[in-house]
């Protein structure tokens, strides 16, 4: 293993994936991911799940190179080697409805190769506590709420302290309190391993990721730190107050606030002079919207 | 060590889930029902002192075998495969397989664990039936020849169960969901016997018949000798074992081919 491969835990070069139906979900992606927490964001259908499934060894790339911790994902043996130290949470996780939460965790722990039942018990107990499912641990999964199932899914991904944790929309369906808690848990994990997470909740990224990629139509639109993405929108975010009519012509409305004498809009773009717009400090969400806006303009 | 623990783990949880899904329980109760009901009927027709001695034992042995074997054989042939048909497709349908396939679990261990789990379920079901209904005959009606009774279970029902259930689990492993798995099972249980002939004919083609004529009719013959000509039980078991191995190799190759697609 060369030094380069050791520092870059994940190396992706010219990676493409075309589904049998002809959909090109990934289009010649180049990406390097090191330790820490890495965020993947992008609109629906951008290719986030496809990329994550390839990295988890569930799917072969059509073209290009993908290496995880030095293992080539084109080879069956490479994929097998990656799986030995991987935690993965799929976007749509299924759980056997007839097992209890604790039994399901135990089952996955066995498959991950933890042979000692004492050690399994210890890890399951501790993870159930981490995701706050201890109270319902001995109830059948079919009686769980959506958020409980999601948390059980996160717990199974963290079994056996993986070196690479790939989690596809971990916070979808979680209440705000649990989301905040989970962020802390994942940040802790990221000190010891590489965490790749995809999300539609930009706040998750801004609070926990040091590095991110914005995907659009199977390509990487932006790659860098959250603050750099924010910087992209500097000078492009405005506040406009109108008597009610929405400011259009090429502006993207990020948010709106009903006032007594009208409506205050937060917009991204270049407003016309008559709007009397006030420049404001951008957020990560503004950066995201600005980049996508530019990409859509470029496509047209 | 890890491989062994994975196989045993899958088998254990598979077995547990099958009981919780009630299917096995219903089949066990069904088999018990079919075997216990005749006890009541025979009992009523019995005038207590008319049948005693060696003749009586033989008579009851024949009866107990005919009734048990016909019922249990039919269940092992036509019902049991359906219980285990979606053992593997169900994982795909539920979406658990996404997680299973990102663990270090190898395809062969997965297949072995699932098959073993199904076998465990079937054998438990058989043992419950053998003991309960055998004891009921013995106590309620009369003693019978235990050696013949146990031979039928061990060298007739057991191999038939293992071959049929194993084959169904392995063959349906290539199918995408529970619905197609049930259709696949219908093909196995209904179409196959129609194609190769329901009764045995003494040729190798009868080995494909899931009724396993070489076992089913052989043991039925012990009760009434006017049964069709079939292959011997040994050849039937050997043929079934070879089919199991072929199905396992096929399922394994398919899993390797599918890996990462
Ligand atoms: N199994 C499949 N067969 C064919 N096309 C697929 C398949 N899975 C995904 N796609 C297509 O690939 C593209 C990328 O999908 P993907 O699921 O990777 O997007 P995503 O970024 O994860 O979206 P979301 O935010 O909605 O989860 C989409 O156009 C989708 O329609
Ligand atoms: Mg997705």
C-alpha cells in the first residue's frame, strides 16, 4: 500500500455507473475522501445512493476506478475485504418484523463476525443505549415507529466499530432532539473512523462535516469545506421586502417571513434595482441553492 | 470459526422466525390432526378382545403406518415446501439483504444457514408429530411394532423432508420476492409431478418427482402391497442428495454472479 492510499482512505477516479435501463447515475466522478465526517448532498436523483452503494460493495461500477482502504471494488475479493470493516445503513432499511430490536442487532453482530455471545451482548446493550432504544429493545420491530426503526438501523451500522461508516440519510424521520443527539454520536465516531453521510438536511452537514461534496445529475458540482460552499454565495444573498408579490426573474427564494406590512423574502441571485434589496450574510443552504441555480442555468 | 458461527446464527434465527410466523405451528397441528383423528375413529370400531396377540400387533402396525405415512408424506410433499419457499427471496423483499450483503458473510454460508434453518424447522415439526401421535396410538388403541414405525420416520420421512425442503430453499434463492417464490414452489410441487408422472415408474426420471415415489410408495407398500413399481429407497435418497448438491452449486454460482450487480 502506498502512502497516498493510506492517507486517502477512498479514491475514486473517472467513476461511472449506468443502470440496466440506461440511466447514467454517475458520470465520471473524481473524489478523494480521508478520515473524518464527509457529507454528500444534492437533489433527489443526483446519484448519492448509487455512489454509496458502490462504496459499500453492493454494486459494481460500470467504468472507472474505486478503491476503499486500498481495495479495488471491481474485484470480488476487494469488495469482500471492505465488508470486513464496514458499517452501512441503506436509505430504505428493512428489518425482520418478527424479531425484537435486540435480536436483530444480535443477528447482524453474528454476521459481522463477533463470535463471543458475551461480547455481542455488551455491544448490543451499549448501542441500544446510544440510540436510546433500551426501553423498547425487547419489543418486536413490527411495533416500532419509523424513527425507532431508523435508530435501530443506525445502531446496526455501528456494530463491531467499523473503519468505514456509510450512512444514507440517517436522520430522515428523526425528531429534532434525536437528530441533534445523533449528530453528536456520529461526530464522536468520526474521530475514530471515516464517516460518509448523505442527507437533505443541510443543518446536519453544517454542524458536523468538515468536508462535503455537492452532487448534481451524477456529477460533483462542488467539493470542499462547508465554509467554502458558504463563501460561494457571498454577495449573492439578499433580503427583499415586498407588499406580497413574490420576486421572480431568476431569483431563488430560500425563505419567507410574513410581516405586518408585507412579506420579507430571502433570495439567492442578482435582484433588479427596484427591489431595494439588502445584502445579507449567506448560510450553507444559500451556498447549496446558489450552486444548483448556476448548474441549472449552465445546463439550459 | 466465524463461518460456523454465522451459519449457526442464521439457522437459529431463521428457525425462530419461522415459528413466530406461525406457519410451522399450523403445519404441525395439521399433521397431528390428520394422524390423531383416525385414532378416534378406529377406537369406536374396536371391540376390545377381538384383536390380540401377534396378529393384532401386525394389524395395528399396518394401520398406523398407512395413516401416518400417507398424511405425513403428503404434507412433506405438498405443504412443507411452501412454508420455506421464500426463506431467501423474503430477505430481498423486506430489504434486509442490503444489510446482510454488506457484512463479511459469504454467499455459501448464507445459503447453508438458510437451508439449515429450514431443516431445523422441518425436523422439529416431524419429531413433535412422531412422538405425540405415536404415543396416542400406543396408549389409546394398542401397541404396535416400534422398529417398523421408527424406520419409516428415520429412513422415509426424514430424507424426504430434507431433500424437498432443501431443494426448495436453494432453488428459490434466485427469485426476487415472496410472490415469485410461491410461484416457483407451485412449479416444483404441481408442474414437476405432472411432467414426470405422479406415480413412480422405476426409471431415473422419477427421481425428479417431489413426492419421491421410491420413498413414498415403498413405505406405503409395507401397509398394502398393491403399489406401483418404483426405484428403491436407497436410489431415491442418493438421487435426491445429488439434486441437493447440484442445487447448492447452482445457487452459489448464481449468488457469485449476482454479487455487486
Ligand atoms: N435500480 C435502479 N435502476 C435504474 N435506475 C436507477 C436505479 N436506482 C437509481 N436509479 C436512477 O439513478 C439515479 C440516481 O439515483 P440515486 O438513488 O443514486 O439518487 P439519490 O441522490 O440517492 O436521490 P435521493 O436523494 O432521492 O435519495 C436516478 O435517476 C434514479 O432514477
Ligand atoms: Mg438516495
